[in-house]
C-alpha cells in the first residue's frame, strides 16, 4: 500500500507552509512517528512525522518550496499494517501467560488493543490531513490500561473517562463507527455530534460522556457508585483519570467520600508521567499516586500498566473487592503517552531516551510476544486480526466521511428534558 | 390546611417526595446529624430518623458531593443537594455548570441529570462571604433551571415540581424568609408563612405570579425583595398609585408571558434586586422586556438594586446595601411623574 504524506494543518492563519529541509532521502525506510521533514509556519519551525511505516518512494515538495495544508508532500509505501508486531520489536519476553486463560479470550484482548492503536493512528492521520474537525487527545501506548480494566468489568458496569477517551470507549464496547461519526460531527455519532472527541460516551454501553475538566469525572464516578450501592445493584464503576488529576481537589474530595461509604468504585490512575507538558516530579513530592489511598483509609496498588494481564488481574481483584463492599480501590497503572498531549504537540519535552525506553515496553508488542511464546497462537493469527481491523476501520472511515451532518435545528435540542 | 413557614414546608415536601419515590435522597453538610441542626436552616431537621439510609451527611466538600449528586442522578437517583450558604456554590460550580447543566446536551440527549439543588442566599449580618445573592451566576447557564421561592406555599410546591422534573434545578431560598426556629432563628426575619393544603400539590417551575394587581406601574421582584416590594406597593396605594407587584419566581427561564401581560397594561417597569446592580438578573429582565415589549413602554425600565460593593457587616451599612421601600416608591413615582 502507498500512503500520501500531506502537509499538516499547522498554520494558524491559513498561509502556505514552507518546507525547510528533508530529513530523509528517497529509498530510506521510515517508521511511523519518525520526523521526515522540517517545515516553517508563520509561528514556528516544526517537524512533520511519517504517518505510516515504509519506504520514502516520492518526494513531491522539495526543500525551499511552499505547500498548503492538505497538499501531498511525499508518498511513503508500505505493506506493513501499522500496529507493531512482536517481530518488529525484538524485545525479550516480559509477560508469561498463565495457563488459565483460553485462546479466544487472549486473542480478544489482543484484538481490542490493536483496535485502539489502529483507530488512534488512523484518526491522527485524518486530523493531520485536515479532514477531521476539532482537536484530539490520543492514547497510543496506553492500550493495556483501557483493555485490561474493561475486560474485568461486566457489560452493565460503568466507566467514566476524560478528554483522552477514545481508548476507554473502544475498550468498553463503543463501535468504531459511532465514534468516527462523532469525531466527524455527524448526527449518527454516539453523542449525535454534540460531544466530540472529548465527550465520547454512550450510556447504553456503560460509558457516560468523557468529562474533560481534569478530575471532574472522579466525583461523578463516586456518585454513580453511590447510586449502585443505594439501589443494591452490585454494579461497579471504573473511573479513569491521569496523573494530572491527582492534584485536583475533586480527586481528594471524591475518594474521601468513596472510602467513607465503601463505594464500589475503581479509581484508575493512568500515570503516563505527564500532565499536558509537565512531568509529574515537577508537581508531586510523592510521585507514587497509589500512596494517596492509605491516607483516606482504603487500598491502593501500583502495577505495570503496559502489561495487559497484570492490569487485568489487578482490576479483577479490585472489582471483586468492590462487589463485596470492600471498595473503593485506587489502582495506579504505570504507562506512557507516546503521542502529544493534543494535536500539534510534538512532545519536545519528553527526553529521547525516555521515549525510546517506553517504546520498548509497548503493551501490544509485549502481549504479542507472550502470545507467540505460548505456542498455541502464531503470527498468522495476529496478522489476521490486524488486517481485519484495518479493513473494519477503513470501511468505517469511508462511511463516516459522508455520514449525515446534524440539521441546524439540532443546535437547540437536548438542552432541557 | 395548616400555617407553615418555608423551612417546615420544605421539610414536609422533601419527606413526602422521599416517601413517594425511593430514588429521592438528600445529600449535604450537617443535614442528618441526630441532635444536630437539620442543615444550616433546619430544613431537614429530624429526617434522618425517618429515612436513615437516604439522608447522606457529607464532609465539607461541596465540589465533591455536588459531583456525587450528579453521578447518582445520572444513574437513576433523584438527589436533593444543598449548600449551607449560597456563597459555597462557587466551590461546586464546576460540577453544576460543566457537568449537571451540559450532560444532556453533550450526550446528544442520552443522559439526564434529575438533580435538585438548594441554596440559601441574602445579606443577614454575616459579612461578605455568607451573604451574596447568587442568582446572577446561574441564570445564564443553558441546561439549568433556576427558581427563587418567596413563600411557604411556593417553596413546597416548587420543591415537589423540581424533584419530579428531569432537569437539574437550582432553588434559591432567602435566609430571612425561612422562619427557622430554635438556635437557628434569624434576626430580622420576615413572615413568609402560608396556608398549606393537606393534599399533594405542585407549583410550576416556569411561571411568575402576580402578587398584587395594579395598572399604573409593574414592580418585579423575588425572594426578600418581593416582600419589600409588596410593602412599597401598599404604601403606593395609599398615595393613589396602583402598582402591580409580580413575583418573578422563575429566574431561568423567565416567564415573559406573565411579565409581558403586565407591561402591556402599565407601560412602566421597576425591577428590584438584592445584589450589585451591575450584571444582575434585573439587567437581563430589563433587556428582555425592552426587546419584547419596548413599544408598550411609556418610560425606560428602572432598576433598584444594591450598590456595586461586597455585602458589608455593620448593620447600618447592610441595611443601606439592601433596596428598601422608600427607594422602590421613589422609582415608581419617577416613572409615573415622568
């Protein structure tokens, strides 16, 4: 397959963007995310990254020339699917598979993580091409937290999420189509086009809209858990938030009350080391988030958030405690955000070695390695999954591009009951 | 029929709604402590004995427990959350404005937040931070309904309507109108008691109410200022000025039907508001009248409000802060005399 690398929508004024110089030559093999050329906007000099793996086949805009957002800069050819495979990474096995899980369950988890990665990568491309409106906060590298936790929940359990909600939504069972439609602002989206990327959710599938005020969803989740407890439904809520949310008063007020009333809530801190561009050690004296639980009298635990089965098992323990009135639990999942905080963030504040180190701990690669080492599953199984997802996403993208936009009368509906 | 003050009427309304619907519960500070106060103004006094599992007494954490109320409401409960003093709504406002009010819209109509919020307001000898009239900060929030109750009959009927409504509703109550008793009695309290029927009744959330009919000038007010305006209306009558006094009551949405009928009749409007004049609810009402009924006006709308200062402590200054009968009468006469 060949992919067009287009000029990202970087200019705030809409003026043409100058290609300063190319960082690679024709024939070079580039990786998705690798800087390929440098461009100069009216504001700053920035790098443009490859959106797929492959060879640089054609260079269309030469250094010194200008191009408008959306114009094709180069053609990069690839036959590789963009999710990393176990073979690409070549890392030693870090996850031992317990024998107790059956093959379909494990492949299902793998599929869910690949779905999130492929979805996010495709959405990023659509944004950079200027096709998709709005802004995005993506979760590449954090797939194991969403999938591991949601796998421990029942269908009628709930989750709450944040502005970085795509992965959680896919893990909880929202469809690619309803999400892409939402991202395109279509009336067929999960929130009829009124929510967008930061408010992804579908209450019928156990996910309220993402709450985009940092930590704003934590008291709400506690309240959902209070409702479950008062109504004796035995449901639980898993509340996702980042390390940045832990400094907010809302976190402390909510976990205190949840502990006081033994609410069935899993407080899931995805500690990805950065709140926007600020590293956690600049804003916390004690960077072990799970330690906070003890001061409120409940259990906290920190685990490797890039190891899918470790996350799943920790979440299972926490769910079990919550269902037996021993909640809440604060689960800190150590992970890493491989993309910018939001679109157009080149992540210059993340040290190269740190990025490389976490890249080697990619949750999908690690899980794939474990699956392959187990003997029961081979590379063809994984490839088939990735190819199926590729096709599913492409079909959904095509449909979403022409999904019906809301009528203007929708502006005024859904304000009051 | 029994004579009740606002605090008692609200207490009965809450109890009757909790009796009727087991998803209704109360959440707030000091609301359910045996031997305690029943909230800052005795509204929930004793309810913890009748409903031990549904009177949730919280830590002092307004942001947290308003968020908890929002979450519970989204999962099918009908919480009644209160703050001890309206001023504390600022702490809870992220949950009220960003979550409760917007959830239906940003979910494309899939989610609802049937949440009742109660907040006491008004200058009452407590200095600047337990005194503000908070209505202005919430009337411009789409998705939220805002009401203000000025007597016991309305308080009971409006609370019941609010509990049965599927929207988030903020009810403002005035500290000097509660008729709180015992240790929580307020000095300078005003009689807002009503005859309360024995039967179940509701008062609609979106309607103003004409409290005194007249044809010369329309006086619009709510909460304590309604009572001050009624006193002014009576004195104006003795001077042969026939004032129509309307309890605006529903501050969002504003009932321009009732207000408009009056404006068409009198052509003169005075709006009375406790709280700084700049940016008040009275400014919104004045503009709304101008847009809708400008051609009926014989003179520009006049506002009588507090000066643009924080609420002072010294009783003599606090009295000067609050609009009074004399100012209202002067404004009405100015409109009539031209």
